[in-house]
């Protein structure tokens, strides 16, 4: 009986501990794309790090970065069609990407739109 109770308690603790990780929502980020050491990054305004970007234009992006500063987020590409070589053409462009933020990286990164230089 004691083993059954301990097993049930352990199972419930494991279930609740992974719940926060599973509920991460997919967001859009507007930022400047660049590469460093064979890794893709996007530079986004500080206030959009956790919440993503609601809208994106060159003027809005430049205004938000100049007022609040920027933070760099690594992009994790998991599909072969999203390989780093496919992203090089967007170097120093303001782009919109979609993905989930996990451990300070945007995972499952998908390209949405190129806003411009």
C-alpha cells in the first residue's frame, strides 16, 4: 500500500513539473537577423522577449529598440528546410519569425516575413 501511494505521489509530481514546459505558446518575434559562429540569432526589443511582437514595421521596430534596448535570442532550426544556409540571405534584415521560447532560445523556428533592411 505504501509503495502504491509513493508511486502515485511521484507520478503526480512528475506530471505537474512538466506542465509549464508543455504550455509554452507559439509566438511571433520581430527582429534583426544575424549569424555568429554558425548559429542564427535574432535581436528583438527587450519588452518583447517573453511576450513576442504584436506588430512589425521598420519604424516600429527601430523606435522600440531605441527606447528600450535589445536582447539577442538564438534560433534553433530543427527541419532541414530551415537550415542555416537558407537564412543567410536575411542577414541584417528585420524579419518576423514564429516559434516557442524555451531555455532562452526560439525553438521550432519558422520564417514568416522579411520586413526589410
